[in-house]
C-alpha cells in the first residue's frame, strides 16, 4: 500500500520545547542531536510528557500542530506573511465547506495554509520552477485537497461557484473579468499587492464594475513586544509593511 510521505512524517514527528528553544523532530527513529545535547530515540516515542537530553536539559514533548510544519515549508518567492493570511481568513469567513482559488502560487504558502481550513483549493501558477516547490510543500504537509494548474489566470478561471479568489499578481486588475465568472454571488475577491499604485489601479477598476463592491483595503503592521517583569518595550525588529489587502464582493 502506498503511504504518503508527508502524512507519515506528520504522524511520526514530535515537537520539543522549553522556555528557551523549540525543535521540530521529523524523524523519531533515531537519536536527535541539538546544541543542548542529544535526545534518545526511545524518549522521542513519548508524548505529552517531559524528556531530558544526555546533558540533563529538560524539554516538553508533544505532537506537532499544522503550524509547526507550516513554518518549515520551502520558500523561493516572497510569501504572504501570517498576519495578512489571518486577515484574509477572518474577513472572508471561509470554512470547511469553502472552495478557494489562489492565483500566483509562488511557494504555495497561502494555498497550503488555506487548504488546512477549506474544502478545496485550486492554485494557478505560470512558472514551472515555482510549481515544483508548491508540489513539495503540499506533499510535505500531507495535503490532499490542493489542485495545481500551470496556467495564466488572466486568460480565465476554470472553476465555478468559488467562495474566495485570492490574487497575488503584478497586475491584479487584469484578472477581474476572470474572477467575476468564477465567483458565486456574495463570494470574495481578495487582492494582495505590495505597492499602493497596484492597489489603487485594482480598486479603481473594481469601482467601475457594476458586479463588484469594494468592501475595504487594509494594511496590517505587526509590532512585537518584549516583556520582562515591569520592563516592557517594543522589539527592535518589527514586521512592518508587507502588503495592502483589498476585499471585494461579487454582487
């Protein structure tokens, strides 16, 4: 019987974590070496417990969540950061019954994250080198509900009655007509663009289209904080501007 390696890997993996560090152990069939010493393979079979390295450093051990694997995916193209992915999920309300189209796969980060939530995702990408990375990430995460198409979405979308279409493209306004035919009434069209001229061109085209309503355009600035007793300050390294996210509904 064929066993998907990604699923097998997820089933066998463990997370080791303490106050100072975290490790994702993908292969628990052998000892795992770290800068704190090594963990015996016998101990890596435990779950919801604590284990020690050979130098007596204690770590909690537990089964990984999807996010633990997601943070380790292969990257080539710049990915949409989690702060913006979270905004897309929250504003569109997608769930396990939703059909999603993702255009501009890149490394496949967005389609993989959404596939863990929704019923099915179809992702469009014109670059074959990117498609190979997407395939590896899909397999690595053990996802079975993602379809990849080596096709230019500007020329049309094959899917019908989509709940959400996300555009991460240089010229998203060129995909508006394609999206219109693929979205169900009330469905969401989301454009993610790094620059304001791209965003403005997209929104202005939407405003001229009787079949779409521009709901909002947002930018999320994430500011991390360091808290040590009463010493509280912003972290020196921040995730500032990443992109503008425009939300549109089909009417």
